[in-house]
């Protein structure tokens, strides 16, 4: 049986997980049903197709035996095919429901079983038989957002997609070529040290000066609640064309404005509040076949929740994102994930719980974007009508926001600690209100 060592960032996600903070991604897809039995048919299709997707057979196994060829892998983990893989254990058909998000929240709070391939698909038929939903869960050690999308898409009806480009494998290097590269390796090591110091200083500075909100941080309860919001992409383009910036700038500014409305409405107050938002950045090449796991860096920025002007908030977001892009995803507080590459596996294992607790010192809220194909997605001929992405909650944080754009509509997926944020639906409504406010000031 062949096995591949987990990349350092994958290993970090594997080790910081706890029962109260499961480290899986999620996506809730809603489908129009052609018959009351559509949900059951969808579950059968998912199980049958999963058997033919190699990436879904991969389990994660801890490595405790030193190996002569890789002594530093001790304490790490490998990704290997599960010889006992049973798709029926990963695909579950649930009883009819009247509230997809209520069920999704309860399912998101359950950690994935670590002894088998860490993914699940839950099929939720609607009580009226007119629709059904599928909640996909993938452990972050198995996949980042783009990789999870590829795995889920492999279970849906086939689409005519362009073939991905593959990177040629590097030929094995001998001792002589490695010696010749020593100056390059030394320069790279010095560069890594400088980058680590730069990132560390940026993290320290990012925590100074401006307050966050207690509503965004909490002690772990292990409970989860989800909500979804759909807005018209045309409204986003109207704001972008009128006020400037990118679509992503507008979507982040909408989050800032919604947080302001929500905090003021619940009585917490938004004055002086500028929480640190982590904006993940994919390091995958577009349309390029890459290994499984995570290829991520990120930006950290202050969300201008304190600014009462919707356009002022958008200008502040645009300026912050421009600064991040000028610096690049390899420096600054958001690039902490890159430091995982320089930590030995055993240190990841021993330091995982400490790293998980330190997340609140790094950022206050996650705002991430997962691109979806513009082609219509289907399962058993039943079309996807909405897709809500869900991000994991780090320790000490009570809210995460994920965004996907699909067929002319923007889908916000909200995940919250159910005890800390019992009014998540009010925040969802605030997102819609903020879009309307931006559209109004832009002359619509």
C-alpha cells in the first residue's frame, strides 16, 4: 500500500482539531426534486460514485515508527488508500426535514471519524418532497476549499470541463546537483528566516490599537448553527462599477456593514470596532492538477465595522486589500500558515493544541471565498439551486463567513457557535440589508 506524508499545513489542521472544534469544511447544496424519492436516489448515486473516486478512499494514519529514509517524519501522518473503504458508511440518508440549515448546524458540529477517510455526505429530503439538500463535509487535512470542490464535483453528474494542466515531475537529483544548489538553498533558508520574522512582527502589530467585539469571540461549547443568504450578483456589480474596487472588495465590505448593523441591533455597539479578518488566499495554480491537501496563505485586514458610511467601509476594505496584494500572500500576518512548512511533524503534534488556542491572537473572524463553476451542477438530473459553503470555527471564535458565487447569485454561508450566536438569522438579515444600503447610495 502506497502512502504519502501529510504536508505540514495538512498536519497542522489534523492536530489542532478537538471535539469542540472539528476542523472540517462543509457545503450545503440545495437541489430541485423531480419526485418525492429524489433524495433516496441521490444517496444511492453518491455512494455508488464514491467508490470510483480515489481521493475519497484516502484515510489519514498517524506515524509513530521512525523510518530510515524519513527519520523526521516521526510523529507525523500519512495519507493512504483505505483497503476497507465502504462508501455506504460515508453517505447517509436522513428523515425528511423542514429546515435544511437547522439540520446542517447539528451535523457540522459532529467531528468526522478519524479512523477512516475523513469525509461525509448527508442527504436531507424536504418534507414537501419538492427539494432535497446534500451537506458535504471534508476534513481540512484532506482538502482545502478548491480540492473539496473537486471531490464533491466528482460525485455529481458529469460536466464538460476543460482538462486540468499537470505539472511535469522533477527528475530525481543526485548528490552532485544538490551540492551545486547549496548557495541557492542557503539563500532560501535566510529568506525563510526573514519572512518568519516579518510575519511574526505583523501578527504582533495586527493585535494592537483597535478593539474587536466580544460577540465574535467565545469559549467553546461545541455547538453549531448555520445560516445562508443569497444576493444578486448584479447588485454587487452595480456597486463595484459605481464605487470602485473588485467584487471581492464589495463582498467583504458587505460583511463589515452587516456586522455593524448586527452589533448595534443586539446592543453590543460598533463604536471603535475593527475586528481582524483572515482572508485565505489559494496558492493553487488555476486549472492545474495539484496534490491533495492545502495550498493556502492569507491576508489579514481590519474590517471597518466602526465606520458609519457604507461607501467609507468599501473604500477602507479596498485600500486594505490593495496593500495586502502589493505585499503579496507570502508576507504579513495572514501568511502564518506558510510557517507550518518549517515545523517538524512531532512539533506539529505536540504543539497542535497550543496553536489552536492561539488562533484568537491572530484573527477574530474568517471571511473566505470558494469559487464554483458557472456551469449548472446536477445530481441524478436534479439541478443545484443554491450552494452555501461553510468554514470551520477556530478555538475562541464564534463566527465564520464563507462566500461562493454560482450562476449569477452570491451565496453567503454562515457558521456560528450556537450558544454564543443564538441570533445568527439576524446577522443573515443584516447582510441583505447592507446590500440594499450600498445599492441605494450607488444610485439604484
